[in-house]
């Protein structure tokens, strides 16, 4: 079976700046709060109550000035409203929380843009509802402990979008819920180094277009792209994947990419690497049930790496991943140099113990009539070598009944199947058992009744109950005797007598 090249990346298409009226600060060295702006005639800022403000004009905070988002403030933005900050004297890191949201039902604001700021910026403890964050700060921006709920794409295709080359960016401990397109991404012509770690992404890319949840471009001298310890709960959609890093324009450089210790499930694909000049490490990821592509010839791999250059091909090191329930386990395409396990000499520079685990990967080659996808583990594909190069893949646990050469050959497509392809060296194999251990169901149930309210069933009324948000903030401490009502939407962790479960409010 000849497999076509997989072009799974879509670059950013940023919306134009709005045609709203604009208020510009005077550039005299003043740092403003929104309460200060509300006192200025024609600023477009109206104070509704003690700490709630309505914005009806775009705001440009010029280079010498600054803007502070006060603790517990709420900004209600009108249609397409954008706050742009050019200077370095800004503070969008309230001690506890602040909210940026639409000024009414059906209104779609843009959000906040850091632009040309040569001082590192911080955004912390902010809840963005509909609105997004555009980052064009050359010195970098750190975004921590924020949430992005139902990003509407008016500011761009990404809830957090990099729109200029920059260094020292980070996105940590944030929560993304039902963004219309990608949660985080960069334009295909930008080099913005970033560390993306310890975030939770839930049911993102709801428009069901070819926009993966994390959609990055390599950054060369501006730093590595590091995607680590994130959790991506997919929405079982046919077009968006989980993670993509693509060098679409073949930017020259020593591009370092690290994707490790992430969990991703129920997406079109798990990890997609496309382009040249990249050195990629993919290690310790759990990629589960990424099989919602309806045509296996168009994608559906747990991991895909596609490089076309004879002189500067991408190299990929793949170790310790679990790939369970994909149309294709790992697909290596074009001129890619891949190492999935080379364990003959522990002192060698290319040593790799392997330790990848494959299970339940396969497809029928097309979508059967009436079926949602082409997933069919009875026609197995754990590794497809669609290159002319030899691939070492030793020390791995394959998805067959045993780890014999006969069983492994059923799951690998390479020189044995097509003489134009390279060989896969897979022996010695690993000795583990393929598959994922499932956690037993708790002996209680939770009934969610809407508006942040739920009850715990099946336990004694005196059983202690605690509720936390995904950043670890405790929202409730009590017992199962009462109906629990929270001022919280999205995911939460409920601990009942020492057993924790995740729910969606």
C-alpha cells in the first residue's frame, strides 16, 4: 500500500486591525489603571462599578506609558475591541484574578496585544472569555495560570498567537476550553521560541478545521520549541490534531524541538512534524485513540515526521512513547532520519533504548460506508517506513500476540513489503505487554445539573468532598451531604474520600 505525503499543518491567518475608534495615551511616562482611563473624556473606558469597566474604543498604550490590570477587575470589551501595549511598564499580572470578557451576549471582542515591547512581559491569573492574546514582544512574554474559554478568533486563529519573532516566551499552567481554532500557535514565517508546559487543553478547535490544538513553528536562534507535560483532551473531530510543529517555509537554522511527557487523546492525529532543518526529540508521550481521520490516506498517525530535503533533512529521536488506537502508529516520510531504538551500544552517540509501546493501531485504507473513520486494528500498522532509509526500532513492544519476528512483521511496512523502501531493524524487541492499563471506576457517581452545580451520589452524607480547579486552587471543602454550587465553569477535580475524578461544569 503506497501512502501519500501528509500535509497536516495550516499556518496562521491573522485578522486585520479593527476599524474601531482608538484612544492613545499621551506618551508622557504615566502608568494608568482602567479607573484612571475612565476619568479621561473620550478614552472609551466607562466604569460600571467599583472594579468593572466597559471598553468601547481600542486603546493604544504608547511606548513611554504603561497599563495595569487591577486585582479582581473585570473588563467588558465591545465588538472587535483590542488593547495594544507598546511599552514595557505594563502589569497584567493581578495577585488573584481578573476577567476579560465580551460586553454582552453575541459580542466578539479581540483582546490584548503586546507589540514591540523590548522588556519581558507577564500575563498571570487572567481569565479570557472569547478574547485572545496576541504576542509580538521581541523580549518575550510569560503567560501563567490563565484560562482561555471559547476563544472566538477575532484577534487571530490562536487563543495565544505569536505574531513576531521573539525569545524567552513561556505558557505554563493555563487552561484552554473549546477554543474555536488552535489554542496556541505562531505564523509560519516567525521564529518565536517558547516553552509550553503543564497546561490543560479541553475540546479545542471546535470549528473542526485543520488547526491542531498546538500549532507551532521552529525558532532557530530564538530558542527551542519545548512542549512538555501538557494534557490534551480531544473532541473526537475529523480535522484537528493535537500537536504540530512545521517548518513550512524551510527557515534555515538549527531548530531544536522537544515534545515530551504529554498526554493526548481523541484527536485526528497525535504529533505531526513537517519540514526540514529540525532536530526533534519525542519522548514519554501517551497518544491514545487518535484515529478520527475518515480517510487513512490523509492522516491519522500517532506520530508523523515528514521531511523532503536531501541536504538538511529533519532528524527525529523517538523513545518511550505509548501509541494506542491510531490509524498508523508512527509514519516516517520522505528523507526523514528516524531513530526509534538503537540499543546495541549504550555508549554510542545514537543510543536509544526504544521502549515505545504500540497497541491497537491499524486501518482498512479507506472509510467504510457509514463509518466515522477508517480505524481497524485487525489490519495493523504500528510503523510505516515511507522512506528509502534504514530505520532502527529496537527495544520496542509491538502490538501483536507476542514479540516474535513473525508477529512484528505484520505491523511494520518497510523493505519487505516494498523493495523501494528502507528496512526497519526491530530485533531485539522489548518485553513489555502492549496496551494501556485502565483505572477502575470509582464507587460513587457525580450528577452535574448545570450552572456550576453538582451532587455526589453513592456515598455516606458525611464523606468529605473537596473541589479544585486545574491550577490547584481549592474551590470547595465540605461533605457529600449537600448540593455543591460553584462560581466556576469548565473542568474541575473532585476529591471524594480520597478518590479524585475530573468533571466538566
